[in-house]
C-alpha cells in the first residue's frame, strides 16, 4: 500500500501514466481505496476518483464520509454525475441524497433517471431506523406456477445485471404477497420441467417494514442469511435487507451504545466530521445531568458530618468506596447489556441472573473486603482492628449492592422498552456513589456504635 501511494503521488500529475495507476488500483477493494483516500490531498482524491472504473466509483462513493462525498460531487461534470448515479444501489443513493447539502441534493435529483427517482421516493417514505429504511427495492421475484427453465431464462434475461444480490429469489402471488423463497442453487440443480412452487421453501423468515433496523440485523445474523425480505402488513414484498447493510447498522448501533455508556448523546457522525459545537452538544447535556446528580453526594456527606468528625478515618476511604462500587456496578451492567443486545438474556431470566450474580457478588465482596482490611490494617494510616473491620464490611456490602443493582437496572429498563445502555458508565457510577456512601456510613455507625 505504501509503495502504491508513492507511485500515485509521483504519477498523478502525468496523464500518460494514469493507465498504469488504474491497473494498480483495479485490484483494490473499495475499503482499501478508502484507506488510501485519507493519505491523499483533495486534488489527488478527485483525480484518483476519475481514474478508477465506474463500478468501483459507485461502490467507493457509498463508503466515503459525507464531506468527501460532497467534495467529489461538486467536482464532477453533469455526465459523470449521471453515470455515477446510474451504477449506485437505490439504498446507497437514498443515503447519499439525505446526507448532502440542499444545493448538491438538488443537482443530484435532476441527474437521476425516472426509475431511480421512483425508487428513491419509495425508500424515503420510510423511517431511516426501520428495516424498510435500509432495504433495497431491487430483488428477484418469481411466480410459483412457472417452470425452472422459464425462471432461469427470466433471471438471465431480466435480473442478472440489475439486482444487488441474486442468491435468493422470492416467490410472490398476483398481489405481490410473499409466499415462498428459492435459492439460485436450487434452480440450477432442478429439472427444467419442475415448477418453482414445487421447489420453493414456504416457511419464509421475513421482517416487517416497521421493524427496527437493529432487530432486522439480528434476525439476518441469527439465521446466517445474505439477505432477508421486508414485507408490509398485507405480506406484500417491499424489498430486501442485505448483509452489507446490516454490517453498517451493527456498526452504527454499537457506536450509539458506546456513546450512551459514556454519557453522550447525539448522532453517530465521525469525530472529524463533527463540529466543535456538535461535540459540545453531544457531551454537555449529560455532564450537567450527572453534575447535578452528583451533588446529592454532597448532601450525603453533609448528613453524616457528625459521624465523620467522630471517626475521621472514614473520610480517608470515601474514594475507595465510591470507586470500587462504581467499577463493580459498571462491570455487572455491561455484562447484562451485552447479553440483552445479543439476545442471550431475556427478562424472564431475571431470577436466574440475580441468583447467579448474588453468589458472584458475595465472592467478590469477600475478596475486596479482605484486601482492604489487610491494606488498612498494615499500611498507612494503619487503622485499629475494629476500624479496619468497619471499612472491610462496608466495602463488601457496597460491592454486593452495586453488583445486584448493575444487573437489575438494565434488565428492567429493557423490559420497559427503553435502551439499557443508559444504565452503564457514568450514570450507574453516580447512582452507586450516592447509595454506596449511605450504606458505608450506616454500616460504620452500626459497627462502631456511634
């Protein structure tokens, strides 16, 4: 890749050598071209884009970030723009039109064919977070009564060069209702006089148009499909969601989850594409919420001020209690959120989960309590036996509480229909800080009899 980059930089200004560069680039995938893209100047990227073949251009355009897409579109002639749009898949085109500025969008729309406009208008009717929002309307459909010979001829003549994926062909009735599915392999291995209806699989796995895109991705992933059909309430076939679209969905959903676990909101645009003001809006609201929630800790400390005056050593171990409790709760909630996201855990498993986490918390509580007991007894500030026992007992109880809360809250939030990722990270730590300090001081009051 480094050698290729040197050659491109060296030969880019020599039109006579563009053919040699094009031959070198032909072996690279769109993902590899995208990686190479970041190492070039803006002028070089435009030249590179014009050198590669038309099909690769369209695939690369769908992979680039919004700012690079807009830069290229502004630099292309009208004919090159038409050629580019002609090769792009409808779902990629819909995403492109939604992401660019209004001026560029207007230019794109005027360069679309009538068929492409109808496809884009059809896709834009659906919410981008639904299965229908990420589907492509280009799928292979057959009637059940035709023979295998007729089906193969139809696929070869009318479908082969128009479909995003041709591995599955869907069987519909006269009202476009989905009644079966057949693979291209089945067609090719069947006798010519057999009918599609005799060969098709009737128990078709599908998703509804309003199914959340993350759920659609999970169905496709769980069944190891390359594509899954999308239907409306009358089971009419609308389009298909392909595996490459699912990968994008999974990446986007994971980014959203990471943001929420880090107490951030907003869109999932890349860091470099987001403005300073956008980054502030993404982070500041949650920071203010956590700041205000964290001030409750101040009230807890104030409420036990007389106790800390009598037993000053308790103040020294407040950071240990809050940090260990927060870390324990975050570990537990992260495990639950992951289990819920993969479908491994359901709300009906709550009893088993709590029972299991109870034993886990008990063992971890004993271990961490033992460590802090020995540390506070033999290392500075060198507490008395009863004082060290107070710290150890309190820490064990906080660990037990934080573990159980960390597994309970995400499952309850998920059961209520909300995103459980908000129950991880800073938010969970803040709640545990408040509750943990209360437990800490109450146990100290009980053990020390103050």
